[in-house]
C-alpha cells in the first residue's frame, strides 16, 4: 500500500465534466493498493493518517491532527502509484492488486477513516478523474505499507 497525503485548503474530483466530490480544509489521499495488502494493513494506515500531526498550531508548528482541526478527507484510488519505472520507458504494474481486491480494500480503508469520526469523500474507482486541489504549504508525504 502506498498513499500520497497532501494537506489541502480544498480539493475536488470531477468525472465527465461533473463534480463528484469536494472537500474544504483537510487531506487529499491518493491511494495505491498492492498485492499482499490486507485488512490489517489498510486499517493501520488509516489510523496513522488520522493521527498524523500535519496541521499547524497557533505557532505555525505542525502539531495538530486531522481530527483536531476537524478536517475532511478526499480519497482517490490511484494504482499508478505502484508503477515500476526501473526498466524501460513504460511503467510495469505487476505489484498492483487485482481491481476487485483493490477496490474492496480501498473502500475498507475509507470506512476505517470514517469510523474515526472523519468526513470522507471519494473519487470513483477505475474512472478517469480530474483532481483539483489547493495544496496548503505545500505539505506532501508519501506513506508506504505498514
């Protein structure tokens, strides 16, 4: 599992010219599910993300979590995060979980965040999406399988 976490002022997903979902202050999560990922892995990753202190306190120090700032999450499934670019010019995707499995684990990941009391909006699994965001900071982290 790999997640690109971006702290945002706002973010939105548009599909076929129509906005599917949008959030205000919070986190845009680009989520890649790999072969071998499990319910335990996605649950641990969700818990870590909710607790990560990536929002500024009154002194401007990254000291507050998503829950503490009452932030939202926009979760977007993105298998290309797991692309292998070591050989040749075309990425390989041998490590990506099969679509049915990936979708189920991505949904489970989103539910685990919701179960922590966080509002979660989603992209659409397998769809061609346009993702707009206003990165806040910019603050971006890459988290890998726990």
